[in-house]
C-alpha cells in the first residue's frame, strides 16, 4: 500500500514539474517572435505584403466545476460570437503628391513627394483588442525611363518625349501589441506597398483653352483686352 502511494506521489510530482518547466507553446501558423501575457501566448509573422498575428490561451489544468442545471427559460436565440485566434492585415497604399503638372516638355522637371505615414490597424485577437503598426522606413521611385531614386521627395526630368509611368514603393517596419496586456513586439522583416501609377506626358502637351483658335471681332491693336490678346 505504501509503495503504491509513493509511486502515485512520484508520478504527480513528475507531471507537475513538467507543467512548470514546459517549453513555450507558440500559436500555430506564426513565428516564435512573441511573448506571453498572463494566460495569453501571442506571436507574429511578416510574409510578403501581409502581417499575421496569432494567439492562444493556456488554461489551468483544473477540472471544471459542476454547474447545477437551470430551469429551461424560453428566450430569443443569441447569435454566437466567433472569436478568432489569428488575423492578417496589410498597410495602406502609399499616396503621391505632385509639385506641378504631368504635361511637360523635355528637360523640365517634376517634383514628387511620398505621403506615406505611420499608421495602425485595430483588430481583435480572441477577445483582446490588438493593434498592428506600420512605419515607413525606405522609399523607391521608378520614373519609367530606367532612372530611380531612394529619397522621400524626388525631382525628375525626362530628356526625350513620350509617356512615362511613375511608381512608388514604400517599405514598412511592423510591430504589434495586445492593448493593456503587452508592450510593442517588433516583427522581423519589412512589408512593401506600391502606390497607384502616375502617368507623365513629355512633349505631348494637351491643348488648353488659351491654345485654341478663336474668331474675334477686333484685333489686339484695336482692343487689347479682347479675347486671345
């Protein structure tokens, strides 16, 4: 009897020690970059143009208490909430600010500025409010003539006539946090986002109202304030 009791105590000690010193368990589908906040384990992953955050709650290994049966009460059905243990988000598409017209003559320059700023995405991880932050860290302009620039603000001129497509690619660093539960967790890698293209016409000026031929009643000598003078 004493041997059986000692064996049972030893087995419980081994199991208890395994629970205390068990290695960290990370959410499936995410990397090992993450932390534990209370009973919530969370981690994140950057892949392509998407940031993914995963979470898992570690409950205590205790039996659930028996709840006495309640009398049946007829009530309207309650919609079940589907709590998700992961989500994916992408950054905003960077916008471009122009300093001039996109109709140019060869040799004239046009100014471009990136309007990409730091921004966040708010989501729910299980029942915890979570934020993912995107911070622009680098820029790449492509001007359609083989020339590029890595500056946030760029000026460019085209030597030949033609139609050129300008594009901007912004690389973002990524971090996330469980609001009220954890500090910001930095994820390795960066996410690239592309702007909408800007078409520049060089040497193909569009006619404006002042370029059109008009029939007038007076000459400019007769009436200097006439239309077209």
